[in-house]
C-alpha cells in the first residue's frame, strides 16, 4: 500500500519508514503539518499515519481540515501518550484508529490491515447505494447504518412516478438505436432530478421510473422534495 507517514522526530520516522518498507509498503514521510496537509490532498494514499504533536500545525488540526475538505483516506493517529481524552478528540475529528509509538511493528501492520478492511467495506456500501440515491443520503446511511432496516419497516413516504408521454408511438416511428438514445437522455435527466432533491431511485419502468422520498433516510420535508424534483423534471 501507499502510506503517508507524518512524524517530526527524525529517528522515529526512519524507524517506522524502514519497518513499513520491509513489510512491502511504499512510504512517503512528512515532518511538518502544513506540508502534510497539502500532500495528503494532492496524492491518493491508502493510509495516513499522523503524529499528534507536530512543530507547526498539530495532527488534530491537520485531520480536521482534511475531513472538512472531504478527504476520506483512513488515518491512524500516532501518539506517545494515548490518553482517553486524546483518543476521543481524535476519533471525533475523523481518526479511524490509534496506535502508540511504543507498539511493535506487527501491531502497527495489523492495525493498518484492520483499517483497510473496514474502509473497503465502507467503500463497497458507498458504491452500492450511490447507484440509487444522492451522495448526501449515502453519507447519512454510512454515518447511521441503523437507519436502514433490511427486514422491512412500515413508514410514510412520498412516491414519484414519471414517464415519457406517448412513448409507444414515438418508439414505432424511430430506429431502435435512436429510441435508446432518447430513453437514455430523458431517464438520465429524470434520475438527476431525483438525486439532486435527495430521493431514492426505486426502479426503472421501461420508459419511466419510480422514486421514493422518505426511505431509506426520512426527512420532514420529503413531500416537498418530491414536488421540487417533479418541477425540475418538467
């Protein structure tokens, strides 16, 4: 994996870099928080190892700015103390795990693998739901997975149906490839309207679609969102 190690103690940085490289990883090293902030956004890393105490911008500030700018790369906080208070602060800022600087290389490697497994599962869920609903709804689902009840649940929702008027006659008058082109263009636009307003695509129905507002995530203005979506479609 491609790792970014942010550590200002030269001896510790060399030790960790050598151990991780021997384990088969590619490791870039940063000593300053400001440099790490930009490098973490510019380069796609698999995991970041982030020291809490840095000479300019501390690790917690770097982490918060990354998360505010949408960076989802897994982050392991490196700390020599690891108090409960520090861990809580780091986790709330967006850290995925902690590892003490005194930990063995085997423990560090195991924590990296554990974080990557969890991240892989999250990304799989994100891609699955992103096919049917908006990014904002996906984020809510991932933050609170209990909102999705797979066994079924009775709930009030708003349902929207949309299709192409007189499509049968249109299809009869066009060559097949042009008919498909019309379908793709129109259904693509209708789908965009649903996702923009926070709805969920339930199914495509030939020349139309069915969308739901209020599941899997409920909002108090779901009915209004459905109306806004219909207006965008028109």
